[in-house]
């Protein structure tokens, strides 16, 4: 049995709009720690983003929100520049 089906139902049935808003705020304010590796930050960010948008089909607007939040969360401006150039190539 997959956990996603029941988990999605529980989230939609029992989480109010306030809880969902808190999760979206957490995505927007998620920051890379000063000496944290890029891989570690990516894993943490992916976990928070997946937990927030689990069960929802991500449209283009949500993808743009996640990309913007990810770039804002990066610690170094150099990392931001390299990520932007990588994102534009895709």
C-alpha cells in the first residue's frame, strides 16, 4: 500500500488553510546555512517543498514560486548566478 493516497486525504481533510499557509511560508523563508553544503540544502528544501505541495499537481506558477524561493534561500550570490544560468539552459 502506498502512503501518498491516505496521506493526501488526511492532509486535505484535517489541515486547515492556516496550516497550509504556514507550510507555504516555510518554503518562502527556507535559507541555506552559512557552512551548509549545497547538497544538504537541496535535500532540506526538496523535503519542505514536497511536504508543502504534496498531492497537488504543480503548475507553471507553482514551479516559478519554488524556483524563486530556492534561489532566495541560497547563501552565496555566486551560487545564485550559477543556478540561474543552469535553470535557463533547461
